[in-house]
């Protein structure tokens, strides 16, 4: 027995296993390499999720990096436990969304109190008078907002910040006094946040947004001040929109109809665009379908609900409507710039089994990670949008051949402004052995990044949420020539990002 066979046999005896044959990695030849710069498509439809805080990486694996992600529900009370003392180490999920390649929509609430809606939100710290019009409370809120905005921009670099979201529910603006108070504070707080950004020389890195919600066909006269029929846009709300950079719509309409259809939500979207969007970009920041009836619970009310099969039908019909509206320039709906699904996964693990409600079952995956029928439907529809230049959130805008640079080990500069403006590396690989089943990608950069990679069959892999200056990914290879195409993206916790790719090594083995 020669030495090699002897050592393998000895190893098997010691470990109690059969001998393991290690396969050597072979360098993969690059046939082509291009750095492609993508910019935001002004007519595209940005799609994404509310990812239940910690599922950004799972969304990338399942649906690819999304141009937009909705994260967090910050409120003043959470971050000021004692007068003037702020806990602002709270932007992990915003950073995770950036590391997943998304532009972040986050929020801060300072206006709402149980006095406005006993079933709503207590956003003002308990040690202040629970009224934003109180001079002491208002001055404290100003100081908090200044600190919050400064820390948000320092930690994330770029953010879309919604102020006091879902005002129809949390403020219940049934009186002119409430409407005027909301309007005055929104204008003041928006100006205050912009002042902070300007002082940091980051004015272009902060977008201010407002999110409307509810069903105007049910509550427009009561909450807005004018009925739907012959509706007159209300100045208190148009003033808020005028100082915003974008408008968000949260809608779950459809729970009171006898059939499962996205039509009630589409009508809500059309209303807000027709009467209030003006020239502002408008996004659906929450839309979804609760599968509560799958659990045997009957639900009545505003929120659309049904079985898992009906959820799949809902999303298929919703995306068909949005896609057709964009392709055929339909009135109002074609102005929509984004659609975010609430949510990626169910929340039943967080709530007691005997306290189930429609809120727990909006995911396209179950709390155990299983895929509902809607998962495949949404996956297909997002692919339709991403692969169509008329619909995709980003379009290519220039390319550079970097093959020689990579071969010679010369640095390549990679930039990313956000989820819709970024650089990508497109590679064509030359595999020597068609039986090879594993790729190893090893990169070296001058700053920590996450590496995201897509194979030709559409599978995504990433190092999320762990940035490194030497990110490494292992990818499985399938059969056939399609495996020879590869797309690489690089992300960071803060945008804008500029990183120098100092080396890129790709090897293959039999596994």
C-alpha cells in the first residue's frame, strides 16, 4: 500500500467513515467581463417587501435583490426613556436592507397619541404632555427629530424617511383641529429634518415621505373633509404632500366584498393618485392579503382575506393589472412607481395562538418557512417585471469592458447609489470540465461589502448580512452551457458606496 492510500485508510479508521476524496479547485477562465451601470427607470415599477425586520437575506435568495424595502416602525417614545436622553443605536434593519441591495423606506412617528385614537399609537414619551401642540412637548420633539435624522444619515448614508405614517388610522382626523395640527407639525418636522441633512451636506440623501391609508370610499368625508363623489382635494393634506418627496399608500381594501379581487385596492390607488399625488412619485408601501381563513378563523372587516389559494389569485390579478396599466399607459395606475408587499412571512410565532388575527397571516411564506401558493406567483410576477425594460426599476446606462483589468489584477471601482442606481459585473465563464458542480467566488476589496451573485438559471446567492473585505461565495452548478453566465453585485450598510475591487478569483470543482 502506497503512502497516500495508507493515510486515507488510516483516516477512515480513525474517523469511523469511508475515505473522503478531496477534489482540487481549478481556476475558471473569464471569457468576458463587463461593468454595467444601471440607473433608475423613470417609468419603471419598483417592487419589494416588508421583510419582517430580519428576512432581507431570504428575500434576496427567493426573489433577488429588490429595488425598495420597507423597514421599521420607529416612534419617539421607544428612543427617549428619560428626558433628553436618546437611544439611537436602532438602525440595524435599515442597514440590512442596504446590504441586500435595496433603497430603504423607514419612518418616525412623533404626533400620534391614544388621545387621538385609543386603539392607535402612543408615540410621545410618557414624561411629556401627550399633545404635540404643547410648547414643551413640541420643543422636545424637535430636539429628538434633529438627533434621529442626524444618526439615521450617519448610519445609513441615504434614507427615505416617512413622517407620522398612516395618519388616517393613527390620528383619526375627523375634526378640522386635528387636521390642522397634523398639517402644521408635518410641515415643521419635514423642514427640520431637511435642515439637519443640509447641515451635514447630505440634502440629496434624504427624501421625506407621507403615507396615506384606509379606504377613501368609506371614510373620505369623515377623515379627509370631502366625500368621494365630486371630491375636492383638501388643503391640509395637499400642503403635507407639497413638502414631501414622495407619497405612499397603505391599502388592504376588499374585506367587505363577497369576492376575492384586487379591484377595491386598485380603486383606492386610483383615488389617491387622481386627487392627491400631483407631480409626486407615488408608491404602494403596503398591500397584502391575509390567509386567516386557512386557519379556520372567520374575519369580517376592511382587510382583504381568504385562503392561501385565494391569496395566490389575488397577487396574480394585482400584478396583471399593474403590469397592463404600465404597458398601456392607463390613467392614474400607470403613474404608480412602486408596489411593496406586506409581508414576506407570517407572524404567528410572535403572537399567542389564542389571539390570532388577520395581521398574522399576510406572508407569502408561513412562519415555519414553508412556501404558500402565492410565493411562486409573486416570484413569477417579479421576474416578469424585472426582465422587461419597460417595467424594470432599473435600466442599463453604459458599460465598460473590465476583462483585461481583472486578468491583470488592476483595481475596478464599483459604485452603488441605492437599490435602483448601481454597478453590476456581468461575466462569461469558461469551464474546462462539464462535470464540475461547484463554483467558488473570492473577491478582495478595499472596504467591507456583501457579495450577491446570480447564476444563469436565476438563482441568487449572497453573503448577507455579513460584509467583509474578502467576501466568498460557494455556488452550485447545474448542467449545460447556461451555467457559464454570472452576475455579481456589491452592497454596503451605507449608501452611496464606492469600493475598489482589487482582485476576483473564481474556481470550479467537482464538489
